[in-house]
């Protein structure tokens, strides 16, 4: 609809994962390189995670389109299957024919023979499961057992699990512990930053045939796109596509930050917290968005209205307000006795200037008028009944306190490497490892459910140990 108006050959922000519009930021390049490594090195399990709309499926399709004939793959996009349905899908995709097996054992024998023949022909089999966070525990176990198909040297099948961060929680369940330990490579795709968002928009516009992409989406506009989309490619596509449609309907050849904000409000993207956060950022001083401009105008109007009301009140009741203000600001003179007591308290807070009784007896000094007044005040208080004074601690009591705890060297944060154990890391950092030390480490790392099981890439805090810890 708007392609002719903006001089485009096709729609640049379609939600389809076309390889022609593939944009690879730094993080996406890393993700694609890791997936290729998993295929080339015939890794057993590879885990790829990312939030909704970060481009996980795009990365998978980019990988599959780059594979040569030496790799046969099966891409399961909908994992909401029972174990029996999953095996049927795998049979049809792998053998490319409807083959009926009476028992599961017959299928496993035939499938292993199929993979062995592929290995003999120097080919490899790849199983990619998208939306893997929706897999049931039973199906996860079936998939884990498939990874047992291997030779003495290498795996006969590579399995890629692609899903949202909830997949990590599911794999952390005790029943998935055997599967989690087999994952050798994992990567999490973060959203795009401001610079990458602009490059993403410009790349899609130019591949769609635009010769004035920088004019259609200015830098301020792409900044607004990043702010409201939070750097998620799918959100960027939705906002940009609707902004182009809005510009076409208004006859505007340039998309403004105000249009991006308007599309965001109309689409009501994100959760209520995300929307409140984005609108709050847009209303900050110096923002280039329409939201900030409108809110600043409302603020000035409110300030002028309040100033007018205050001026009216001041004119009508100025004398009364001034009298109350003067009476409140002028303080009555303070009693002399109160001033003397304050001076006495100040002198008590300076022990270095108060002489000891022996020094006073041996070295008579001329007392100042302030001291004389203090003595008189104290004498009057002694003659009058008073409440018992609080006991002050003696010098030895003041100096006494809880025993100082001398700690080991400052705490450290260690990234777990492959082959590390908690006992090994404790011995390396503290020079010893026992049950008490392990409990202290677990207390500072609540993620450690089992001290005998830590994961590569996991960050662990090793706190200082109190003196006397054996």
C-alpha cells in the first residue's frame, strides 16, 4: 500500500523471516557462529535462548539455508507433541516416507542403522527443535535418549534446542539433570542496542529498494524506535511498518519520533510495566519525542496556573500572610539557663579539655565566667531531687567490644569452567575444602542446589572466610 509512496520495491518490515533481509549484529554473528560450530564439530546438544522477538528463528533459518548437502536436518517448529507423535514426525522427516514400526525398539534399530550409513557417507544428521521451552518432560527424555546414538569417536546426531529463557528453568529441574549435563554449547541472544537498531532499520529499507533511507527514518526517529521496541527485532518491524503506514495516510514522506510514539500507543505493545517505563523515559527533559514535548507544555501550563493563583491570594490577603510570616520567623529570646546548659553539654563532649581531679587539685586555675555559671547551675541541681542519671561506661568498658574478626583475602567471583568442581575451586581459592567451607560458599550462592553439581559458565561468589574457619 505504501511502497510506491516511499519509493520502495517491497515492504521492508515484513514479519516473515526472509534470508534476504537478514541483519547480523555482533551478538547475532556470535550466535550464528556457535550454531555452525555445533554442526561442524558434531556436538551432541546445543542450547540457544533469547527473549520473544530477538531473532532466534531467524538465526536457525539462516543456519539451515547455509548448510550443504553433507548435512541432513529435521526442523521441528511445533514441539507440542506426545512422544509417539514425535517419533512418527521424526520417521517421516528422516526416512522421507511413511514407515510403520511395530515397536519402539524396531524404530531405534532402523534409525541407528540410518545414522550409521550417513556417517559412512561422511554426512551428518541435525535435529533442530524450535520453541523448545514448550517441550514436555517426557518428550525431553525421549530426545535425550536419542543422543545416545553414537560411535566410539563421535555423535551420530546433533540436537539443537532453541527457545525462550524459560527453557533454562525447565532444564534446571532435577528430572532434567541428565539432559542438562549433556549440553556442551549454549548461547543467549540479547536485544539490539541503539546503534544496531539504526543499522537494522537502514539495512531493511535499503534492501527493499529505498534510496533515501536516512531521510525516511532520521537518527532521532530510529532512537525512538529503539526506545519503544527495547531493541527486539520483531517489535522494531511492527513499529516501523505501522509508522510507514501512518506516514502514508498523512502524506508525510518522513517518519517522526511522534509517529513512532503514536503507533506504540495504538498498538499497546508490551506489558503495563514496560509501557509505563517507556512512557516515563519519553517524558524526561531533553527527550525528542512528542510525549516529552506535550508533557513539558502541560507542566508549564500548570506552573503558570499555580503562579496566578498564588499572586491573586497574595494581593487579597497580603498583609495577613506577611504578619503571620514575620511572627513565625522571629524567634523569642532563649532563657539564659538553657544557654548555660547547652554550653555545659558542649564542654562535656570535649574530654581532652577537661582536667582530671588530680590536676585540678595541684594546678589551680582562674575559672572563666561560663564555668562559674555552670558550677552554680550544677549546685542548684544537686540541691533539688532529680531522676537517677544513666550510668556511663568506664574507659575499659568503652574500649571493650566484640572480638575483631579477621577475614581471609577479599571475596572473589569465579566463572566455572568445564571440569571444575566446588571442592576443587575451594581448595584453589582458600587452600582447603571441607563441609563447613562448602556450606559458607552455598550460603552465598543460593543457585547451588547440589554442591556436587555446578555448571560451566556459572558465576560463583567465594566470600571471605572468618578467622578460625577450619
